[in-house]
C-alpha cells in the first residue's frame, strides 16, 4: 500500500506526471489468483502493462506469460536468456503462449525457433503456421459470449463453435497438433455467466472433437477478463473463482491442463498516477482544471479501454463539480467532465488509483508530451 504522503513525496522528488507501480500489489494479486484457482496456471497478459520490471516480479513469483507480439515475447525472454538451451526451450513451451490469433508471416518465422504454443482461429492461419512455424503447438481460439464486458473482443476474434472441430481437423490434416481450446470472455467481465457459457461451449467442442476421432487436446485456456475492483459493484474475485472452479471441475477431468491469461486483474490495482494542475478556467460556471497527464498519456484507457479513473485531490475541503482536461491541444483530451474536487490551485497534485492496466501501455508522445515517468515501489 502506497500512502498519500509517500505519493506526494515521490511526485515532488521525480516530478509529474508520475506513474507509480507498487510491486507488493502485483504479488498480492498474483497470489490471490493462485490461491483461489489453484488448478489454473497463470499466464500474465503482458499487453496490459509490458514494463519489464512488472514482468520480472511476476517471473520471480513463478508466473507464466501471454504475449501477443515479438517485442512482448522478447521482454519475457530476457528473463530466461541465460538458461541452458534445453531448459530455456522447456520453459518457453511450459510458460509462454503467443495468444494473438493472427500473426504476420515474419512473426511466425521468428517464433518458429522457439517452438511456442500459439493460438489460431481460421483456415488461413493454419496455412501460414504450417508454412512458417511448423514447430508451433496450437490452441484454437473459440468465439464465446462477451455479454456486458467493458471491452468486447468476440467480434474480432474466435472461431464459431460450429466451425471449431472442422478447423481442428484441418490443422491435424496439415500435420499440426492442436493442444486445446482458448477463449476470452471480454475484458473486465463482471457477468460471471460469460465464463459458465464459455466453459460449456469448450466442453462441447472437446466432446465433438473426440467423437470425430481427434483425441490430442489436453488444455483449456480460459483467457483473461477477470475484473479489477474499480468500484464497489465489482464482486470479489473469490466469488468468480468459486464459479469458475466449480465448472472446471465438473466439465474437465484433472488431466486436462487449465491456463488463464489475466492482465487487468494482476496490474490494475498496482498502478497509481500523480499529475499536477497546470491551468484553471471557469467555463459556463464550471471549474475546468488542466493537468499534465491526459488521454494521450496515462489516461489513454479512457479512450482505448472504455475505463474511468476518478480524479482525487490530496487535500480535503468542500467540493464542486469540475471538468478535468489533459495538457494537449486536442479537444478530445478530456479526462473527465464530471469530477467532484475541492478548490485546487496551480501546481497542486491530483491522483488516480487502479490505473495500472491498459494505461501507460498505450501512452503516446502526441503533441510532444512524453509518457509519464515510471517509478517502482516495494520492488
Ligand atoms: C488473448 C488475450 N488474452 C488475455 C488478455 C488480457 O485480458 P484481461 O486484461 O481482461 O485479463 C487479452 C486482452 O485483450 C487478450 O486479448
């Protein structure tokens, strides 16, 4: 837990905007996931926050990793590059999944030497993998309901349940091995029924594959989507875990390996941003604060992640409804049109908690403003 006094001290020492990553929170989230779902191997989805120090801390905790590009793969690989070749290869096979269903041929060519597990969801991808990464193992990405998820993924990814086994048999015919099924119920899924339906659809595909003679599948990858506790409406993780665990044990015998790819759940609560008021105006009677971080930077999740991050002041006092804008010259750079804040002066700090996922990761240099400086605490 980073105290408010420490946050302000860090902001004074390093300047703003400042993105603080609390490694105690990372470890706590990882251990909570493992404790509540002990059967599930945790593959941290690096895209949520690819900071190498985050990957390092989770690596030391024993985490596995979901990567979706070669640069992400290499961030993870950095931790194992000095292992003897055989051990390194075993580690990659056991602990990395390349979970981007569509891969450029150049990427497949680079990946092939590592003999990784990769996802796919269409015929064209089977042909590409066969030609450019024949050493890869495969997991079929299944399209599943993303109902009510904050970030919907099912319109872009996943083979429909009706075509799943045809694709598995096509891959088999091409001499590739489909190790299992993966899915994603949509990011920040608070609707637990999505997991129940996805697992039921997956069990159906397993059964149909077996009935049609394909018996090589031995893993189920339940993806990400596990919600961060952004507000009191999000039910505790242990309740979701109880539902998921029940369905896993009911539908899949113990020899089936279960993987998950949590991103947000592991890093959201580990990130805090501190920004500074750089300007103030009154428009139509409403106070507008201009701060030195915005939607092109750490608050990029407002746009890309459909996420809200309440802005808090360090000082107490009567509040009024305000707008908070980012520093760039674009009118899109609106952090919030409705925040209740006390009267703030220029140079005073504000902060947002639970901003560790899909925030700094999608920060830009737009308008010449660089991403926030990163500071690691409790490393
Ligand atoms: C394939 C895949 N796995 C895992 C994740 C991480 O999801 P989340 O952050 O919701 O846990 C994503 C996010 O988009 C994804 O696309």
